[in-house]
C-alpha cells in the first residue's frame, strides 16, 4: 500500500461522505490512523506523506500527530494580508480577498484551540516531522479584528522532539502561529508568518535549533520570536517587521547567535530579555526604529518608552557587535517627553561587551546606557563620551573619536 496520501482522495471509514473540504482535520486524523494500522513493525516504520492540493479547506477537528517520519505538505504558503482587507472597507472590486494555494481555515468546533497538536508519550521522542508549503489561516479576530486575539493555535508541538522542519508555510490571523516545547535540532525556515498574535514560540527548553530566512511580524503585544532556555539557537537571515512587543525575546537563553537579520519596529524593546542570558552573540543586524504608520493601530503599542532601548539586555558575557541602528522618531513622539532615547540598555549583568555599533538618528540619543547593577562591561568604538551614559563606575570604555 502506498505511503503517500492525498486528502482529496481519502475516504473516512466512519463517515464516507465527509470530504477534506468540509473537515480536513477529521480526514488527516483518519489517514494517521491508517498509517498506524499499516506500520506495526518496530523495525519498519517509514512514515508517510500527506498531500494537500491547492484549494480551500475547513478544519473543524484538531489533528493529532503522534507518528514520526511524517511530512504534511501542500503546494504553496498562500499568504495574503487579512488586516489590509479588513481595514480597507469596500473590497468588492479586488481580485482576491482571502489566502489561497493549499489553504486551511482554522475553525475548530471540537473545543480545541490547535489546528495541529504534535504529541506523544514514551520513547523515543517524535522525530523528523515536517510541515511545509501550506497556509494556516485563523480567518478572523472576534470581536475586534485588530486585536490579534482569538485563542487559535496553528501548530503546537507539546512533547520533546528531534529534527523537525517547518518550511515554506504561511500563517495568518492566529493568536499563536507555531509553538514548540522541547525542541532539538529544529529548523524553522523560509516561512511567511504575519498578522498573528505571536509568531514563533520556543518554550520549555531546546538546543541546536535554527530560525532562519523567515518573513514575520507579530501583533503589538506578542512575540515575533520567543526563546526560552535554549542553547545553541541560531536566529539569522530573517526579515522581521512591525509590530511585535519584541522582535526577539530571550529568556534564560545561552550560547546562541542573532546575526544578519533585518529588524523594523515601531516600538522599543526590539531585542528584549528576561532572566539570565549568557554567552550570546548579537551581530551584523540592521535595526530600523520608526513610528506607527497605519491609522487603525495609532493608539496601540507594547508599553515601552524610549528609555527602554532598542536592545534591552540582561545577562553575562554577551557580545553586541557590528550592528547598525537607524533611529527615526520625531521629538514630539518621544516618551517620556523631553527624554534622550536609549539605543542599547545593558540593564544588568557582568562582563558584557558592546563594540563597533553605528547609530544614525534624527535626534540626540544615548548609544549605550549602563544600569547601576552592571559590572565589568567593555565598550569599544560605540559612541562618543556624550553618547554613553553609565550609572556605574565598573566598566571600561574606548570612545569613538568625536
């Protein structure tokens, strides 16, 4: 029997009249049950491919994935902006007003919030599961279409996992696009994740994973990338656009690298942190800081003022090097009123180093601010004496010549 399944050709045994267009969740669950029934040998479980052809599919039933070596794939991420559609008024003359390609509308009626829940107890942990090239669409945020909240989750990986791949996906209008707890060698690449409350949430712990070459942007109170207790995480080559409470949030994360990304934000705290973050590298990124330009969101923000810093750092032995900051906030928008904005705030920690940063700004700024709790910070070629503010005497500095 073939291990390649087409959702449009599958007949659900308990309900032969049900189609993937009516409830693709129930269809995929039935296919996974078939995979289990045909792969019973401990020594021969090749897994399967589940193919979603281009089309519009409703998901009423959460899919439970509990088999390794499974690829669920479509024929394109199909993303289009629902926010622009909802905020544009009359769209009767538009060519299209909905995402497309292999397009799944997440409309759970089974009491669950997830479109896909990946979970299995026992040993070994789930391995080599791939989601690729289809669109998960939360359809609406009710009652406020600009709230980024609807309780819906695109994909949640709830048990320890190894060598997963999320590639070429489209996520739109979900409160949580992708959550992974306990990731080892995870690869999240070439996805389009936007207009979601939160984009990528790596929770619990994890190691040796990559978030690379994605286009994404979270809601004004959510995370574009959240990393908790991760080691060896590479965040590189991403284009992360407004809004987002933070572009990248590190929580107790170590020995990780944030390199070569484009960050564009309307708020402070573009890279944010909590807990103890140590031996991380933040290098070669471009930070563009502007003000909100889209009228439906003029009154929304992440709650941080201009003293919070484009980078807010907590931790030890971290290196911030060779980054470019373009700060363009009109003086009348700066909060607190009359304050001198902060580019990098080292809020706490020991033996951190900041070197070779370049700041282009429309107003006077403090390139680096050191909190009184910081110790043994090294600052090299990152600002003149008037651009570096220290509330501690325990630091070493080589000023940029004025």
